[in-house]
C-alpha cells in the first residue's frame, strides 16, 4: 500500500462533508476521494438489508479506486454494516480497511464527564439500531440517553433548505422533548446534522453542548494511517468527488460549505 493513495469518504449525500472538513483540517496533505450516493439518498428510512447492500456497492467502488482506507462518513451505514450482529463481518468482504463514525461520536462524549443526560439525534435507522444507546451505556452506565429520530432533516438538507422556515419548524418539533428538560449534551449522530448546527443551537440555546463525530473520526484515521506508515505528510492534496446523480446540485451544496474554490473541482458522475 502506498501513502499517495487516497483516503475515501462515503456518505449517502452531502453529510460526509462534515467529516471531509475535519479530515482536511487535520491531514491537509492527504489525497481524498469523496463518494455520495445522492441518487438513493436518504438511506435512513431504508431496511437494514438495503443499507448494507448499497454500502457494499460503495465500498467495492472505492476499493476499485484503490483507496487506502474507507471512512463510512455516515452513521446509518456505520450502524447497520459495522455494528449489526446480523451482518456477518462486513469488513471481511473487502481488502480495503474500513472505519465508521460511531466510535468518533462515542469518543467525543467520553471527553466530557460533566453531564448526566445526553440526547442522540439520528436517522430512523440509526436510532432503531439502538447502537448508540447500547454503547453509551457500556461506556457510562449512569448516563441517561434520550434517542430522537429526525427522519425529515436529511431530505431538507439535501434539498438545500438550510434556512427555510419549514426546516426550523421541523427542528423545533423534533427537539420539543428537550426544550423544557435539562438536557446538557446533544450528540449529532448523523453526519448531515452538523450542517444545521447553527439552527439546532439556536433552538436549544447556548447552554446545550452539541457534539459530533467528525473530529474524533479524523483522529482515528490519522492514528490508523500513522500505525500503518501510510500518512501522506507533504505535497499538495488532490480531491476527487464522485456522485451517483447529476453533479450540479451536489456541486452547489459542496461549495456552500467548503467555499467557492470547490466549484472548480471536478465532480464525476458514476454508477455503483
Ligand atoms: N449522513 C447520513 C448519516 O449519518 C445520512 C443517512 C441518510 O441518508 O438518511 O446517517
């Protein structure tokens, strides 16, 4: 394996951009290939079997692109492929190593010991998988976990309705159980949700701490690459974006979060 090979980030849509931002900040020289299955987004309401099938197709694609590591930048795919007891060793189907984002979320929570109640916001599938509740309780049995599924947020984000009043109404509705209660920490357990961080913070108030998995996932990537002697530590990075639907919409979203210079990056349409 060669350090020049890219790290791959996979998400159903633009959510993995929050992971991309953290990764490029921490490891500015790494070549990165980002794959969005925006033709089939959202994954969060699909059956576990379908999510595993779509994610397998994505990892096969990225393996064929010679990625040195694949990051499932999607909690739904991570929960269903890497933590579901019924999915027999997802990693063993591939030669490329795979890292999910759930450990990153747990690590973010582990850094704090000053709270008693945590709300976990995720897609329907992630919340139904129960993976966060189970693992947070293992980590800290005294914590009260409040899981909240927010099924319509990914479609709103994918439609670019970040500041639309309907998005705010949806967020208020989903977070209603937390508004009068003293929840201290909210874990954004969907990589799309950090793209709505400002709105979620506004609704919950400044007192509530919002955590997400992107920083700790990028630390995990760094540690893995360093241990395998695969870190690329010099030279300009090359970024490649691949999407399964028309590139135009994705390009607009990406440049909104990453800046106008990303307009010039080639976005390839591909088939999984
Ligand atoms: N960003 C994905 C996640 O973290 C969204 C899944 C979806 O497509 O619904 O779960």
